[in-house]
C-alpha cells in the first residue's frame, strides 16, 4: 500500500493537513503547531523509507487517477526525489517544532492557524515540485509554494510585506518564464510528461523554439533559486521576514528550485545539445562561481546577521550551481550533498537568529557581546558548529560537499574553480569568525544573572541543537549517503 | 525572435505535434486522446471539463489548493494585527 | 500554410503583449502598475497557449452530435484550455495576495510609489 | 464598505441581480458537463453575487448570505470535498482521483466518472466562492490600524 | 490573422494594455485592465476556447476589477507614472 | 602505514587521542573546583603518555599498529596508525604535556589568568589533535586533525582577549586556515590523480602521475599547507604574533605541538607522500632546502635584533624548525636521522627556554631582555636551565642539540649539498650570538639601579618542570636512547623511508659520537 502510493503520499499528507487547519484550530489552540511538525516528521519518515526502498528496488512511478502518463499526470519517486522529500520533511519538522512562540510573536497570536496552513502549503508545494513528473504540474506546485511563501514571508512587519511584495513580482516573472518555456515545449513536442518530452527531445535535438524554451525555463528557475545575477530579491526578503519563515524558506525554497533545475537540466533536456551547443553548463558554472565570491564578499560587508546569512545563501547556492555546471559525477554528488548540508546548516543558523530575536537580542553583529554565551550557551554553541561547517572544516558536513566539488573541479582541470572554492572558504571564515569572536571573546558586559529575562523555551534550544548535531552526523555519514543513495541516482553523463 | 517564431507550428496548423495522434516516440499524444475518448471514459460532453476534472484532476486539485492558499495568505497578511 | 503574416502574426502580437507586461512589471515605479503589468503578462501567456491549441476549421471542444469524436481534427485541442483554466486561477490568487500585501505597505508607508517608499524606508 | 447613502434603487437592483447571478451560477456548475462552464466559473459567479450584495446592502446584511468568519472554513471544506473524493478512490483500491475505484452504488465506471466529476466541481465551486469572498472581505476590512 | 475583426481585437488589446499601464490615474488603470481582460476573453472565445474565455471574463473583468477597485479605494488613486 | 610490516589492529592510538578529549567534559564540569580540574588534566596527560609508551616496543621493531574507524569519503577511511615516525612525535608531545601541565598550573595561578577552564580544555583538545596528526594514516585524516588543531589553539592564542591578542588570533586563523585549504586542494588533487591518499614510507605518488610543472605546483601547495605551521619563511609571521598567548601555550604549542606538527607534516609529505627519490629526481629537494636555509639564517638574524624575550625565542623557533625541514629536504639517511632527532631535541630544549621565560615574566614581570641584568643571581635555577637550553640550541656538547646538529651536518655532506653545512655552522654561531648574551646579562651584569627584583625563585610548580626538561636535554645528549629510545625509533623511520641506514650506523657505532 505505502510502496505503491509512495510518490503521492508526502504531497497529499501536506495538502490534507493544510486543508484541515481551520478545523484543527477550532479543536485546540496548539493543535495547528503540533499537527504541522508531526506531519513534517511523517513526511521525513516517508522520504527516508522511500529512499531506502527506491535505491534498492528502483523508482516508483505513480499515475494519478490511473491514467497512463502522457494522458494523465505522473508522479515519480526515485532516490533523488525521496532524498529531497526527506530533507524537506526533516528540516521543516525541526523548524516547525521550534516555531510555536516566534510565530505568535511575529505574526500575531490569532494568526497561528493561517500561518501553519500557509507553512504546510509551502511544504506541500515543495514536495510537489520534488515529486512530480509532469511539467505543468510542476508549475502548479511552484505557484502553491510561491503563494504560501509570499504569505509566510510577508506576514511580519510592514517591511516584510514590502520585500515580500517585491519578491512576489520577481517570483511571478520567474514562474511565468517557466510557464512560457513549458508552453513552447508543449507546442513543439505535444506532451507535458517529463519522460515523454525527454524521449522526444532526444530524438529531435534542439530547434530554435525549444532552445528558447530551455532559456526561459532556466532563467525562470534561476530566479527561483536565486542564481547569481537573479538573486537580488533574496537578501531583503530573508532579512525582513519573520524568523520562522526565513528558517523555513531559506534552507528549502531555493534548494527545491535547484532540484527542478537539476532534474530538467540533466534529465529532460537533451544533455549533449545543452552542453555543447548552448554551453548551458558552462554558463551556470560561471554564474555559480561568480555568485560564490560575490555572495561571500557581500556577506562580509553586512552588519545584520540575517542579511549576512542571506548573502551567504547566495554564495552557497553558487556551490550548488557549480556542482550542477560541472556535469560530472563528482560535481553532481557535491551539489546534491551540498543541498542537504546547506539546508541543515542554514536552518540551524536562522534558528539561532530566531533564538536571538526571541530573547530580545538584536541581530546586529556590533550589538553582540560575550554575555550571550552565558545567557544562551546552547544557541551560541550551535552557531559555532554551524559556522564551522559553513567554513568547511572537517569533519563537519560542509567540508564534504566542498570535497566532492573540489574533486569534480580537478577532474575537469578547472583551476579557477579550485581557487574560487578555496578563496570563498576563507571569506566564509572571515565573516563567521567576526561573529564568533564577539560571542566567545571579549568582556562579559551583561547584567547580573538574575536580571536576564525568561529562559529560552526548551523546544527552541532543542531543535536548534538537533540540527547542529546532525551536521556532525551528516559529516561522518557522508560516505553512507553518497554510496548508498546519491550514487544510484547519478544520471548518465 | 522572428527566427524562433518561424520554428513554431503555424497558427491553426492541424499537423502540429500538439495535435498529432501520437508523438514521435510513439506515445499517444494527450490532446487527441482526450478528444477521442473523453466521452467514452466519463460520459461527459464537455471535453475540457473531463480533462480538467479527470485526466488532469490533480492539477485542478492543485488549483483549488492555490485558491485556498491565497485565501489563507490574505488573511494571514491582513488580519489579526490590530494590536501591533 | 497561408503566408507568414497569416500564420505567425498572432504569435507576434502575443510576444508584443508579453513585452508590454514585462515592461510594466519591471520598469513601472508604482506598485499597482506592477500588478497590472503582471495580469497583462499572464494574460499574454494564456493567449500563447490558446494559440497553440487552435486548429484551422476546428470546433469548440464540446461533443457535437454531428461530428464523430474520432475525427480529432474537427475539435480544437482541449489540453491547453484545461491548463490555462488553472493558470487563470493561479493568476487571480497571485493578484489577491499582491493586493493584500500592498494594503499593508500603504498602511505603513503611505504611498505606493517605489521611490517614495524607498525614501520613507531609509529614513 | 459603508452602506450609508446607497440609494434604494441600487439596493434593489443589486438584490435582484445577485439572485439572477446565483441561479446562473448554479446552472453553470451543473451544466458544466454539457456546455462551457464548471466549478471554477460557477464558484466565481457565486462569489460575484455575494460581493454584489456586500457592496449593495453593506456588510451586516450580507453576513446572512455568507459569514466572513466562515469563509476560510467553507473554502477548506470545498477543497476537502475534492480531496476526499480522491482519497475515497485511494481507499477503494485505486490511485488518487481514480473515480472508477469509488464505491459504485450500482453505477457503471463511466457513470462513476460522471458523478465524480460533478462532486469535485461542486467542491471547487464552494472553495472558489468562499475564498474569493474572503479575499474581498479582507481587502475591504477597514478595522486594522497599522502601528 | 484570419479576419479584420481579429486584427482589430488584437490592436484593441495592445492599446488597452498600454493605456492600463501608462494612465496616470490608478482607478482608470484598473478599469482599463478590466476592459483588457474582456477583450482578451473575446479573443479566447473567438479561438474556440470557450471555457477559458468565460473564465477570463468572469475573473478578469469581474473579480479582479472589483479587487483592484476596492484596493485602490482603500489606499490611493494617485501615481507618478 | 602501508609499510612492509603488516599493520595490526590496535586501539591504542585511538585511545591515546580520546583520552584528552574525554578529559574535556570533565574539565568543563569541574570549572568551579580548580584543583579537581587540574587533576583531570594531569590524569589525562599521564594516561596519554602511558598509552604512547606502550606503543614504543612495537615502533622499535618497526611495526605499525592501528585501526580503521570509518569511511569518510569513498575509498578513504579515517584511519589511525602508529608507525615509528608517529610514535616518535607522539612521545615528544605527550611526554612534554605532563611537565607543561604542571608548569601551566603554576603559571596560570601565579599570573592570575582569567578563564582558566577554557584554557585547560583547549589545551587538552590541542593535544588530542596533535596526537591525531601523529597517528594519521592518510592525507585526509591528517587534514582533519590539522584543522582541529587550528581551531583548538585559536582560543589559546586569543586568551588575553586584548585587541592585540585578537589581532594575532585573526592572523593565526588567516594563515592556518589558508594553509589547511591549500593542503585540502593538494590532497584532492592527489586523490583524483593517484586514487589513493594513504601515506607510504618512501612515497606513494607514482612516477608519471603528474607532469613536471604540476608536480612542482603540487609540492608547493603541500609545502604551503604544512609550511605555515612549520614557520617556514615567508609564512612565519603568525608565530611571533602568537606570542601574546600565555607562556605555557607558547612553550608547548608554539615550540612543540603546533609548530612541530607543521614540521612533522613536512616529514610526512617529503618522506611518505613524495618520497626521497622523487624529490631528488625533480629537484624538489633543492627548492625546499633553499627556503629552509634562508629561513634558518634570516630567522637567526632577526632573532638577534629582538629585545622581547619571547619574540626572540619565537624567531629562534622559526630558525630551528627549518633545521628539521632542511633535514627532510636533504633526504639522505644521515640528514633524516638528524632531522628526526632535532624534532625531539628542539622540543626539549626550546620548551626549557620558554619555561624559563615564563618563570621570569610571572616572577619578576620582566619581558625585555635588556631588563634582565643581574636577575640570574636571584633566579639561579631558572637561568641555569636557560643556559643549558641555549648551549643545546647552539649545538654545543654534551647537550642533545649537539647530536642532532651533528647528524644534520653529516647529512649535508653525504647528500652533496655542502652549502647546507655552512648554513648550519653559521646559524650555530648566530644562535650562540643571540642566546649567550641573555645568560651573561643574567649572571654577570650588575642589576640596573632602578630594577626591582622580587626575592628568590619562582614558584616550584614552574621551576621543577624547567629543571626536569633541562636535565632531560643533557641526559639525551649523552644517552640518546635513555630514558626514551628516540634514536632507535629514528633509525626505524630512516630505514623505512630511505631503505638504508646512515653509513656511520652500519659500523655499529651508536651513541655519542659517530
């Protein structure tokens, strides 16, 4: 039963839970919160199970309404999509577990129901993008996640609404570009099913119209994943949004768009034509590399921690783009591994800022001082761990994605990339140690013990800590993940 | 742009891939299949309705959810902040 | 088929409309204008899909007792129509969210012009 | 919206128009199988009718028609009706939204598809009506003060 | 372009789009947007997409117009471009 | 180590690393009770030393024992193996940790330093990392502990948290992290080309895996990677800056653990990655020797000009580390023997000197050499020990430093780079030139009229360790295999790497003089 319906279950679970929210809110005040994180946990379990199942027994294809694929909509669960489903479920479960009080604070206590409904719809959109095998269906889920995303990102302060509105405009352009691309493909191939389109395009190669379609699709998804020149919506949004929303969207949103790019780029579009005629991979690689450096440099210039993390996201997306652009097994492994690593790292870091905000501490780096270490030891330790992982020091998770990317760049003989990765790690070190120095060194200027306000709720420090510790686990378990799950999903190069 | 437009099937072309009976790799083309079998499958005259609600019902479910999401979003953004 | 103008001018109109919409979204400084640009942009995309569905001499995709269904060429392709119904709904939903965001923005900044808001925000 | 100052003629016109629109909407929904139209269009028309009353009669009266606080609930109910049909098919041993796997009540598979489509169209109509009205409500609510 | 009427509709479409984007009064812009939606709905129907045309008419000319107008009434009609 | 000797499974190397790691929570938890906290440190140090000692018999037989922990990247395991070279380094580091702990106790309390808990915890972590470096079996394991060492020592460098300390800390991090990344880049490259990253005595990079230019670049990357910690010029400037750290840190870490891990890295890379033959074949030895020779001379010259005692010691350290590098570069059996012996010899002697400097600072609050006139008569033990250390570093018998320098000189002759001999001789003179004036000032100059010296010696917690290390320096100078068989282990290493022993050794001539 589960195996058969596996591709549909995470999406349906999220959708139904979201739709049930108005009812749940009637039954109990804390129920939306509990349902949402438990639901995410269930999705993570489904993803993990599916990962295990599909990597041993091959992908599962699911025809919606039992209409065979070119006619009906098809969902696909293969190791890659299950991997992403797992990442979505696992990361969001802890973010949502953490979220209860910050949501009430940032979005108003009477809004928890709509907030959690939107959050679940956001996640439903994400898992839909990941699970679908149909180009237009992907657009629908892209828009579900986008709408829910504008809501959760814009529900805080008026500033949040403003940046969310700007994001809405740019995000709609992205989604519409994608839709135009799909339309062109439909006109040229007559099909919307990914596997079908793949077969047809491989037979025919690229014509001018399909080339334009590729460009539209790539630009559209590039906007969604905030690839370097299309990234400028991101810092404002992440900085102004409520803490929980950022922690939910930042680790997952751009990754899911990257997933779509990975899927469509590697599997749907004809690889040879993309690589040789259009040089798409080279372009993405170059943009990724520039994004890495640019994001890191901008991050150094920021004083607001959230803004710094946002720019750092731009850089980290660059890593994923580089792995994608390398178009080699190592690059692919690096990119996929970095997706999960970065998701956990960023979630952890944004939860740290959420904790800071919750305790009434500012998120300005200049305002940090060593008294925090005493007031919030767990939070500070988590920040340190995630920061070390971001810098890419072994044996934290971040090191290993870098390792595979380096392997990939050597394989391609691309020296510039090696330099870029090395330099960016140093830049990462610069902006993270700036914060660490303030947290761990210098005089404890805080007031006496008793004067500090209430302690951080246990769930908050707990979920931050779980994410931080899983970075270590991901670091040590990377071989297991790579050999067991990522290697079977390698596309033919 | 003209170059690209030329590559598209002409307007109203019955031979366009979208309207073919089957695609180049032999899979049935969805559009033609819908026309031919919708009445047989669902006993409904309006083909678009069948496509919308049956063959691609999941899209429509998604569409309904989008509407719901918009409602939730508007409420979330504008309601309940009188105290701030 | 019927010469370039006959065959392709509709596409060109469609692309012109796309450009108008994009221009409104990107270059207009007023936020409501941006949203209007967005509706135009989306309408243009819908127009494009509908164009691809059209068949010369085809009829509306509703079963016609006089036309047997296995004459597929006699009916206009219903697939893009179904897709675009969904797309229209998505468009409305997006506009709804955009407008509610704008109401909050206006409440806080007292304006809907990007330049003025930027001034206000940097104060 | 304020109802003060709306002339009785407008109010009457609104009321009549609204009823007409509602009837037409129901026709659109249920006749969607045979002619253009369906859940979404019908729902949008229903919403238009309610909005018309909201504008013409003012808020308090129109609450009778559709209460503002219930809109999201009705919306989710509509969507759940849709999803429920799908889920029922899933539980009946088919795939999601596979109408012929629904409990048959003596209907042929084709008939099941026919009725299944009708039910989900109803769901869509409910959801669309409720949500469109709810967005209208939120956009016109005057009681928030930004602080 | 199959007929003069269609050509005229297209021209009307683009004209209304340009007006909607460029007119200095937001309320006028909103109304023009409704006109635009209506014109494009007619075009859809002309091309055989009855359902889409119907929906576009209901939504674009009806619901969206109301939304825009309500929103503009709550905020401002003024614009600088 | 994939040497000829089959490696056996043994958890001892792992335990030796874990001992001080498990001490960290204990130290942190007992932060309110200083005595308990320090006894944890002692306990860990003693245990660690005992564990390393238990590895010595195997090392003397040339065996490698170790354990594979887990696969960390496909085909690459986190693997700890105690081979003779690793045991040699581990012996030095863990042995001196015991004395340093005692000394640190006296120093930190005498100096009323803040945040002692963090200090001792970081110290324990550093030692874990150092042993990890010693027992690493491949480039990646090495790199992991190498980076861990950087992180663990950072809190120690910035311990004072003054702006100067923070600046030094940033500088240290900047250098060390860059080095680590370049090392990573090199390791990845090797992995891509060779498909293996495990150390093997005599080198594991096959001839022809890299082009001529590529090989030089790779070597450069590796050397910058390990050379930063080894203080090879021009990568040295973090080391004098890091002298703002408390003296126990300077003594153990910046004379023994950290910088020696750099030197150790040089030995690993030259002997176990490239191998002497490849070095010679492609002229890499000359490249390295040039830098090392220049560093030896320049560092000695700069040291002459320093008035701050710790700074002078720091530059001296830079010079002496390059002795080790030079020995590795010359790559003859005798030179390598000298290099290995200098690894331990310099450790024992320089730690003595730093202990003395620390004792002087804590006791008399003097940091500049020009203020030391006459202090030696007040602190005879301290200055006596200092004199022994200075003699050793200048290469005067019977102190240990003489032996190592002798072998190095021998090596420079039989490897055919007699210019190196000149470098050693000149630097010996310069060493004498910058150390002896300190001793002379201390004992023979009258105190300055405005000098306020405290009465008597420094705390016994500090004097005892420095006397012990000074004594060790002499004992090792006379009996190089007593009480710890450094020389024998060095022989095993040389034999495994070079395939032969120094000629002088074949004549069964072991010990004092060749």
